[in-house]
C-alpha cells in the first residue's frame, strides 16, 4: 500500500517537460525523501541527457558548416564550368574557321590538279628532256647553259600545256559532264567565265615566255602545239578536228612530235650554238613515238563513248565499238615495238642492238599480258589501260636514248 502511494505520487514530467538542471534538482529532492530508485539509475539518466544535448549541438554545427561549404563548392564548380564552357565555345568558334580556310585551300589545289592533267605534262617532261639530251654529243656539254635552256623550254611549254588542256575542257564542257564529271569546269568548281580567263592567261604567258627567250625553235614549237590542238578542240568553221578520226589522230601526232621531240632538240641545238643534224635516235623517235602518239588519241576515246554519242561525235570507238578499237590499239602498240626491234637490230653497236631488242621484246610481252586483264565492259578498266599507255610513252622516250 505504501509502494502504491509512492508510485502514484511520482511526477510524470521529470524526463519530458523540464530542463536538465530542474530534473536533477527534483530528482535529488525526491531521492532525499526516501525514493526506492537507485542512485545508479539517476546517474545514467543524467549522462544520457548530456550526451543527447552534445550530439544535438554538434549535429547543428556540422550541418551549418556543410551547407556553407557545399554552397562555396557549388559556386566554385559553377564558375569553373562556366569558364570551361566559354573556353570550349571560343575554341569551337575558331576551329571551324581555320578548318574552313584549310579545306578551301585543299579543295582549290585538288581542282587545279584535275584541271591540269599532270600525267600528260609528265610525259612532256620526260620526252622533251630525252630529246634535249640527243642534242648533246658528250657529257661535258651538260653544263648550266644546257639546263638553263631546258628550263626555258619546259616553263614555256607548261603554260602551253595548261592552255591545251583548258581549251579542250571549255570546248567539251557538255560532254565532260557525262564522261568526266569530276573535272572542275564540268563539276562547277570553275565557272565558264573564269575558265576562259585562265586559259587565255596561260596562252599569253606561254608566248610571252617564248618571246623573251629569243629562241626561234621554241616559238615554232609553241605555235605548232597551239595550232594543232586548237584546231582539234575549238568548234569553229574548218576546225573542231575532233569530229574526224583521221584529223584528230594527225593533230595529236604532229602536236606531240613537235613539243616532245623536234622542238626541244632544235631548241637545245640553238642554245648550245651547234649545227642541227638528225641523229639516228631522232629518226627512231619520229617513227616509233609517232605511232604511240596516235594510239594515245585512239585509246582516249574508248572510255568516252557515252558522252561522244550524245554529242553526235562519230569517233572510231562510236562507229566500231570499244572492243575492236581496243584491240586495234594493242596491235598498233605491238607493231611499234616491232619497228623498234628492227631499228635496234640494225644498229652497228652490239650493246645498243642487244639492249634495244631485248627491252622492246619484254615491253611487247607486257602489253599483251596487260591487255588480257582489261574488262572491256568497265570504263574504269579501260581508263586504267589508257594510263598504262602513258607510262609506256614515258619508258619509250627514255629507251630511245640507247638507240645508236
């Protein structure tokens, strides 16, 4: 009964509504009045209350610090991100501009390469240099005067070469849109007006350089190339020889013989102040290389049948078909090598006889083998064989130096 009264008289607000100090004071009074709660339990409650208050205080402080730190960190990260975005944006703005300029330069150079047809100019370099060497009797004549004279010739003919390929592309603009759409005039990279300006500038520059050199053979070679290739390309009365197979072949043979062989030979004789005497090698060049130059003109038209038909040009491949003309070109090549073998066999020099005969026999076998690999239904395959013929011209212009 006494315990029940004691329990009912125990206040319920000791651990809930009072502060730590009031709770302690009340507990001490109650303990003094004879409570049965042990002192150890009271000490435990006091300890737990202190720990709770300490944890709560630390928690609030750490939260404030974290929130301030996170705010600073977030601001710093935002500023850093904004800076990186600005740098990246500025670099991206500068990068496309530089790339655009670089790509424009590359595109312009590539268009000029396609316009210039450098494989044909390389044949001119090899042929004219070999013919210039024919004007030299001994190695002592390979002086700065010789190389300066050759440089005069090739510079003037470079501009004439650019005129020839340019005027042909202007005249065949509609045809090239079908046969060679990658050419700059046909593709629209060069406008027709700009093409006319470029071609005219090259022509005037070529004759200007030839005039300044003061070499009559050089001027005659330039005029011969200009006349025959203009007559071949330009669509004017009595011109446009491209419409006739015979006239087109003749124009190409005469133009290339003049610029590749006769022109450089007589020009170098003039530069070296020597009498012009026809060596055996030049006779070989006239006979054999003339056949090669005619073959180039025939083979050139084989991949271009589609465009020539639509333009109304009755070229030999249009009339006879690509297969017959292709094998005609192969047979003419073999005939040219046969002529070269006969000329070489008649040489009084044994070393020249053996070298010329053996080298041309090997070349003849190579041509037959390469021709057997051509797919006559493929324009790319026919075009590749046409490029092989140009490589054969390179080689033949070198081999003629060994004819004695």
